[in-house]
């Protein structure tokens, strides 16, 4: 089972994702903005990150870039309400492995996580 | 009353789609009207900023009981008797998802906007935004107002 860092400014969304992922047997760590995410990534080196985009302090795209700059092999799945094509392309070009648009079904998250973890 | 349906419709479509998905409710769209930016304390407001090709704010206002109802539905029926931190977080995220989906719909027509993180506000307030017009659209469930979308945006022209 994997160690997963959930990044979202909404405690509600972290709770939903934590529920889905812990039911799959994963260990979960939480961060509430991009800055917090970069620090928690360094401290915990998780196997996978789910990354929101619209957040205070530092947004998810910046956090993704900061994490990838220090850890080229970091596995990050974006999980955002902003589904514009340009946003998706920027995230993937910046090294995200997948892009889940909120609102999502639990199955979509489970599938994306297991696919990225096994790659 | 004058407003551009191309500006208003993506927000309505998004609110309908998002609430159906996260709360399994089918809201119907009421008649738009120009509304003063005055809210009393029976309404919870989720305030979201809009930047980019449109500027301004969208304020989602909900009667307190309806805000508790949707928070409960979003948390798989968990009872919500008071708007505690988790319930407020749920409705904030509802606002974020409505705006994100609207941004996605707008982008399909070449209109690129960004949104700010939501802020939830309670209590009485009067907002002075004289240069902006508020187009308010009620969304109804069983003929009762479930939420209102206050769309207070300006479309940027090429010369700006
Ligand atoms: Mg967010």
C-alpha cells in the first residue's frame, strides 16, 4: 500500500479523498495549500500526490512545478475543478500523470491512483 | 433589464450540473432579475472572484437551511444541524466546483477566466459595487429558492 499526500484547501475535499483512499488501504497525509504541499512532500516523500489547483498561498500548478524541480520522479495527479484544456495541458507538460476534474466519482480516483502507482 | 446570456448561461448550466452530481438534486432555473447587493443574515454567501476575460465576482447565496441541506447531501446524508467548519468547507468547495465547471464551459467558447479560492460569509452586508450590475438568478427546488447565483461580472473588451 502507498503513502499518499492529499493537497486541497477544502477540508471537505481532503476528507472525501481520504475516505476513498484509506478504504483502498493507503496511508494518507494532508496539505492545505501549495506551499504546505511542497514542505510536506520534502518531509515525507510520499509515493503519490493528489493536487488541487485553486488554493491560497501557492496554487497547485506552482506546487507541482516546485515538487517536480526537486524530485523528477514525483508522481502527481491533479484533482481540480478547473478543467480548461489549456490548464490540463499545462499540468501534463509540467509533469502531472493524470488530471481528475471535480466533481468526480470515487471510481475515477481509485482507477487513476492504482494506474499511476503501478506504472 | 439588459444582460448577455452568453455570460450568464455557463454559470447556470454549471450550477445545475454540479448540484446534480454532488447532491443528487435537480434544480430548476428561475427568472433572472437585477438585484441590489444587500444580503441579510438568513443567507449564507459563497463569494468567488473572477479574473481574466471577465472580471468581478459571483456570489452564491443560500438560505441557511438550504446550505445545511446541501452540505448534508454532499457528506452522504450525514446530519448537519449547524454550519460548522466542515459544512462551511463543503459549501465552499461546492462554490469552487460550480465556478470551475463554468470556467471549463466558457473556455470551450474561447473565454478564459480564472477564479479565486472561495470565501464564505454570514451576517448582514451591503456591498457597494456601483459600476457593476448584479444579475441574480434563483435556482429552485420544489418551487422554493434553493440558491441564488449573483453574477456580478464585466466582460473585458479588446481595448482594455
Ligand atoms: Mg481548491
